[in-house]
C-alpha cells in the first residue's frame, strides 16, 4: 500500500512540474506567426510597438496571442489561426 502511495505521489509531483511548461506558449517571430494573424493585427493596430507573438494551445485549440503597446497602453489580443479576434485585454 505504501509503495502505491509513493508511486502516485511521485507521478503527481512529476505532473505538476511538467504542466506549467506544457501550458506555456511558444514565442514566435513575426515571420513565424500565421500571415492571417499578422495581417489582422497590423490592420487593427498599425502604430503598435513592443510587439510579441506567441503560439498557444488551450483545450486542444491552437491560438495566437499578440502582446503590444498601443497609444501608451499595454494590450493582448488572441487570434484564431485564420486571423479572427477571439479575445482582447487591455492592461492598465
């Protein structure tokens, strides 16, 4: 019984160590981001600065997050691979 508990405990610790990495997105260059995402972003925010692209996988759905500064405020916009806006957040 104690051996089973130790195996379950070790597996749980291993899962906790791997999960944050698996959930974290992958940083992309503009050239690596889908063209539809880049085009939609540049059309909506032509004067954005400090632009960062990130590929994410949430619940089996691939999305692309763009973090940037626009008109002095920090923003995050999440896009589908075909360039549709899924979510927009402004940081204060």
